[in-house]
C-alpha cells in the first residue's frame, strides 16, 4: 500500500500544489472578504438547486403519462426552482435563514443540556459540564438568531482559516512529493 501511495504522490505532486494554491486563494478571500465569498458560495449553491429543480420539473412533465405519481417529482422540482431563484437573487436571505435554523438547533440543544444537567445533579454530585454546554449553546443560538449575517461572516472567516492551513499543507506536501520524485523515490523502510 505504501508503494502505491508513494508512487501516486510522486507522479501527481503537481496536483497537490494546484489544490494547495486554490485553497490558499480561497482561504485568503474567505478571511479578508468573508461576506463576498459567502455570497459567491451561496449563489453557486442557488445555481445548483435551480438547475436540479429545472431538471426534475422537466423530467416530471416529460414522464407524467407513465405514472400517476409524477407530481412527486414535479413538486420538489418546482420548490427547487423557487429556492434556487431566491438564493441567487438574495444570497443574504439564504445565509440568514441557514444561520437562524442553526440558531434554533443550538437553542434546543442548549435547553436539552440544561435540563439534563438539572436531572443529572440528582445522580452525580458536582457534575456541571452539561450545564456549561447548555449555556454556551443558548448563547450561540441567541447570537445566530439575532445576528445571522454577522454569524455567517464569522463562520466564513473560520472556514477560510481552515482552508488556508489546508492549502499550506497541500503545497508543502507537493514540494515534498516533487523532491521524492527528483530523488528517485521514497526509500522503503527496512523489513
């Protein structure tokens, strides 16, 4: 297995470099222009949903005589087209909706952990971790619901930071793999 991987890395060192450079560019954009980068990604998602909706709608209409349940494909297709158009036309609305939904989830999770903490303290003395998790989840939920666009930009910044680090690692790996290729390959470990 190691021979296959080393051979792959040696032959495709350039692909690691390309991935790394693309990740570096995306990471920098996401960190320095999180709103614009997020708008772009949400717009791409909107285009995808719109195209899937169009294809489903056309497919349902074309095959409507083959099944009386053709509307089961038509309905999600129409909804996909509507969601896609709204997402493309108003990416901030899509971002806000996603953040609010995550905020609602965080609130529910927070209340669940606080409830668990109250019940757990009867059985386990001094256990405070579920309560802390619950409070943190509640705070996150409130922030996501009350400040959804700012939360989306902050999340984009974190994604950008992650991708930037990933890009650096890919570039370093590409240089290393190129060195392996120039040096005649990786020396296998002794048996």
